[in-house]
């Protein structure tokens, strides 16, 4: 009778111990799974944050590269007296090769494609991530009258070195370059570099034939306005004078040309017309100097 009670107690404790051990093992397994999931989640978040910061950094680096390439284009125009024959090709060569028509240029050091890759890999190594970039493409377009857009596209693969997580996507990075304060290529070419004109947006909201004070100050400073009749900045780099929805135009201050020994013409002083073979009928504006003339399309804009 006593033996049976002992056996029953023994069995009870044995079952209890087994149950507790099982509960502990289950709890441990769940805890481990939760910990692993938490670690994976943190790692994914770290990589996601890195990708976001990478995209912002590439936008910044694209802006730096684009600014330097525009500078190189203007330097080429000034040195050679020739327009850039193919702006898109010029940007691609400078970005991928760091050269201008086959000649390496130190200005692009640190802003070339290979420099950007080195920077990306250096940052990726610091968080144990492997990045692969393929099929890179670069193009340039006139985003709006005052900004050039550099578009950098590529296939990106990002993988944790432990193969915990990976990303694969087509990246499209847009960087905007402000064209203000760059020199207008049309002035450089057509005055043999004697007269240059920085692209500065006008400070005046309107012009009137009843009060030409704004117009007078505007032309004296050769400020720029937006105009769908005029060529864009990228058009100007190529020497094209065709109308663009993102066009800009200035009025040529002829006394500045005369001071440099450049003979002046009696025609509309709108820059892309004045520095062209076109000569539409034009007329003087009351209150303005005798040399100041505008064609009929621009009379409503400046002397309406």
C-alpha cells in the first residue's frame, strides 16, 4: 500500500518535471525565434536606411558631377570657339570617362562614375553589405527654364554578407543643376569671348511702354526671362536657336559690344535673334535709346 503511494508520487513528479522541461523547451524555442526575427528585422531596417541614404547621396553626387560637366562644356566653348556638338554625349563621356573629347580632365576627379562606385562600396563595407551596380545609363535634359536634370539609372543589387536579406531594383536618380550664374554660350561664341553674359534671372515682374524704367534696367544688366520663343540653356550649349518650352532670353546691351570694338547691328536686340542671321522687322521703343529695337513678337512682352 505504501509502495503504491510512493510510485504514484514518483510518477506525478516525473510527469511534472517532463511537463516543465517541455514548457521550458517550447518557451526557449519561441524566445529564440522571436530573437532571431527581431535581429532580422533590425538588419533589414539598417539596410533599408542605408539604401535610402545611398539614394540621397547619389542625388547629391550627381548634382556635383553635373555642375562640373556644365563648367567643362563652357570651358570647351570658351577655349575652342565651338559649340558642344552633342550635349548628351558630352555629359556621358565626362561622367563615365572623366574626359572631354578624349582628353582627361582633372576637374572630374572625385565625380566620375568609378569614383562614385568606390564611394558606394566603401560605405557598404562598413555595414557588411555587398553592392553590385550594372547597366548604368546617363542622360541630360532641360527640366525647366532654370534647371538642367542629370538622370542616372542603373540596376542595383544589395545583399547582406550573411545572405540574410537582399534588394534588387532599377534605380533612377535625378539631380538638378541650377543654370544661373553660368555664362551664356551664345554671347561667348558671337563676340569671340570679348563679351560674356551670366545667366541671371530678371528682378522685374513686368514691363510697360508707359514707364520704361524696368525695361531700361533690365536691358542694361542683360537679365533673363523665361520665353517659349527662345532656346533653352542646353540648346544654347549646342548653338541651337530654336524655340523651346523651357527657353530663356536676354536683351543684348549693345553699348557693351561697342566698348569692345564689336560693330553693332540695327535689329531686334533679343539675344537669339540678334546673334543670328535672322532679321525680322523691328522698331524702336519710346523712351529707350535709339539703338534699342524689338521685333513685333517681343514688343508685347517688353513694351505692352
